[in-house]
């Protein structure tokens, strides 16, 4: 008598990005579409502090059975310092949530796609650097739905550059402050492991 084995479908790993602002959620939603990451979910957080975001992300991780969850924020958006982020690492570990943060602000994400030779301590300096490449750049929902619609297509080929710049920038930040300025490199590693290689063909056709 032949015993048939039940086919067990492998559960594909999935990732959730819980963003501090509508602008970031809009940007990463477009990133999800452009890269055709079907197992990436993006949401806007209700909480306005790191602790509240971590709590919300922990609940969503359990409900959605996500294999990887990240809270995304610039320090200015949650009114926090690098010391505050460091103090929240134990909470994040307990919640099984990771933090994708940028000091002093989320604009650092875009600046890292260019050369960052020294630590940038204010948002306006970051904006001046970004606007060399994107003259009308604004961290707003409107921007990412209009003139900034193709930002991902333009910067995605430089992800390896941004990764290395983030590592170099963190070395500078640690010498100056004792803390890393961003966890972008950790996020990019996890994104690759969970979501795989991007397929930018749709974005290329649109562009």
C-alpha cells in the first residue's frame, strides 16, 4: 500500500515596514511597487514615539505573522536622540522588532546615495546635498506622488553605494557621538534575505 505524503506549502518569509510619517509610508509603498516585492507590507504608525511604534509593530508582527518587522523613523520625527534609540534596543529585542532609524532625520537616507564625507548634524544640510541630484526634493507625500515618483528608479542602482556610505558614515558618527547614525546597512541585508532581488522592469517602463 502506497502512502501519499501531504504536500506542505512552504511559507514565504514576509516583511513589514511601519513608518513614522505618511511621506515615508508613501515612499516605501512606491519602493514596494517598483521593486515588485509582493511579500513586503508598508504601514503608517499611529504612535508618535519610539516606544509606541515598537509596541504597535510588535502587535502587527504577531497578527500578520511577519517574519521580519522594522520601525522606520528619523529622530526628529519621534523627538528622540541617539541615546533614546539605544535605550529602546532592549524593548525592540523583546518585541522582535528592528529599528531603521536616521540621525538627524530621514533625509539622511537619500543623502547616503551620494558621498557623505563628514557627519551632517542638521536637516537643512542634508536637503542641500540631496537637492544637487533632486532639485525640488521635499520629504512629503505630494512630492513622492508627483515629481518624485521615479526616485526609486534613479537611486536603486546605487544601493551598494548607499550601503557602503552608511557603514563609513556610522564609523564617523561613532567617533563623534559614540552611536551609529543609521541602521540602513542592516536593513538592506535583511531586505535582500527576506524579499530577494528586485525586479525594476515596471519602473523602467514607466520612467
